[in-house]
């Protein structure tokens, strides 16, 4: 900008009345005294009353405010500024003193619920958990309310706000905490003849940012326990504490006793805790930020690993994931801590508690009597016990990949678990075909030559 030039023209020149009119007049619509108007130039507004001008409805823009302050800083008198810009000198004085450009704040228009607010407060006081649909019904039946449920819901949110808990970032020591959570993969691959949901139990170490996962077709207690066993084996140790998000596999129920909340743990999960000797903590319901490390690990698994993967079964999926984890996830630099995950994981493994000498038996079990045909049903498939155990009681055992049958503590039959419905393992013996029909054996006989017709004519004569 050349020296001496200002926003509205040159400091030494008189602005034309046409430019001043364009600057201070809205582009469309007549002025209505006492009504706000945001049309016109960018940053302009119509003021109600005499805040920056004498007459109601006078337009003052952010551009005029800047120009007035710039001229005042140059030493131009207020009267000269008013003469150059064609505005009242009182308005010039107020614009010079204003530290911010003129702003408009619209007065609240009011709501049809304003007269009914005492009724709403009384209902909230008497019934703390009353919902918006029921409140709307009461207002319509008893007070003639004609508005929507959404309007009532918004007003109840204002009158009955939820208490917000302040978040605090938590630091962790190596080997101190392992966060655990279930996740469902975003797509359903076709495995064993049909599309299936694939679930993953993710284990994340907040100190290093390392994570591992266990995949399954269900979220049963057996898959939950087996995932822990595999995760501890991969880590080579046990952390001091595991954090859960009120999973039914871990938390049986919660209740308040004498003003404090008591968590009742699942019985089989308690056996796992006792075997590996670690503490367990259940997060506050509906508060995922208490285990943000595993929440981020689940998102990273869904976006960084899962898309465009090919596999035929869960065993192959485990191999594909392990290769990706060791090649991509662990050598990466952590997005928040800016450290190499594998380096911290190596240090964290040194701080873990040692594994117990005997492994934990996470497999499921069911006592069954062997039927006459010897086949035991499990997971919509059939697995055969030895014929010598017909009508005897055996124990059917299973995990994610295997099914086996125990009798008096000894394994008498073992199979690879199948997820294809209606299979019999081993296949039943086919009914034998009937013997083929024997071929007819031709017997030799005399050759008989029939007499000629002429012989019959002679006989008749």
C-alpha cells in the first residue's frame, strides 16, 4: 500500500459521498428500526439503540472501526475523522475507545417452554430419572403443550446437566498395567462356507505402546481365558495389574454396598487371576478414556492391519497378524511418546513377573454320556468317541482350534475343530451296496427248424 493510503482511500483526499453510502448501507432490504441486520459488507451490522451512533439502525462496520483507529493513531482529530468519513463525531469517539470491532448479540427470542419451566423443575425434583417422552406427554395432557419432544429433551439437558469428570493423563511404570478389551472387525470374511463375524481380544501395554491380539468367532469365556494365556506367553511374563471395561467375561455384576461400589468377578476369571497372581481393575461404566491405550490399539488394528487381508481360517489369520505385528507394529515410532515401541517392550518384558511353572487350562469342558452311535454334538458338528465307551460318561473338551474327548483323565480321541456346520468327524461308514445281479449263463440246445408253408398246404389237402 502506498504511503499515506488508508483503507477507505487516501488520508489527504476527501472520500466521495457515494463510497460512504456504499460503506454504510446494507445491500438489500429496507432498514427496520430496532431489528438486527447482518446483510451488507463483511463485518457490518446494524446496532439497536445508540451504542455507536445517534440513530437506531445506524450501520457501523469493522472496516470503519479500523479506519477510525488508524486515523486517530496518525494524530487526526475526531472532528476531522468525522468530516472525512461522514459519520457523527460521537460515534468516532466511541470507535476510538473501543478495543474490539462492533459486535452484535441477538436477544433470546424465547421459547414456548419458558412458561412451563416451573413445571419441568418440579417434575425433575420429584422424579430424577424421568425421560423426555414422558415429560412431553404430561405437558401435552395437563398444560396444552404443542411442541416437539426434541425441544423438551434439550430443555431437560439444560435443567439437569450431567456431571462431567475432569480427565487426567496417567503415567505408567514398565510392566505395571495391561489393558484388555474386545473389538469386532469392521468386515465379515467368508470362512467355512459363510460370512462370519471376527472378534479380537486386544492386550495393550501403556508404557511401551506394544499390543497383541487373539482372534475368535465368539466372545465366550473360553476365548477370553485362552486369549490371556496366549498373551502372557507372548509377553514372557505377567503384569502387575489388568484393566477391563466391565466385560461380562470378567465382571459378573456391580452393586453398591454401604455407599461404595463392589465388583463381583466371574468365577472362572478369578481362577485365572489366582493362577497368574495379578490384580484386576474394572473401569467406570461408560468411561472408555480410563483405558485409552487399548482403545487406540483396537483402532490401530482395525485401520492398520485388517483392510485387504486374505486368510482361510483363524490359524492362518494368527500367522498373518504375527508377521505384521513383528514387522510393522513393533518397530514403529509411537505417535505420542515418540519412542520406538520394540525398544521399550524389551525393557518392559524385563520388569514383568515370571510365568507360573504350570500352564493355565483355559479349555472348555462338558460332561456327556456317549450315545449308541458314539457321536457327541458340539458347535453344530459331531465328534466320535471310541466304540468301547458307548453308554459311558466322558468329558468333552475344546478350545478355539481343537476338540478332544477325555475319559478318566486320559485323552481317547482328538480332532481339529471345524466351524462348518453339519459335519461328522470322522465321517459315518456308508451303508454297503447290495451285491450285483449275476449274469445269465447260456445253455446249449438243439436247433429246431420250423417246417415250410408248403408242408402245411400238403397236409391240409
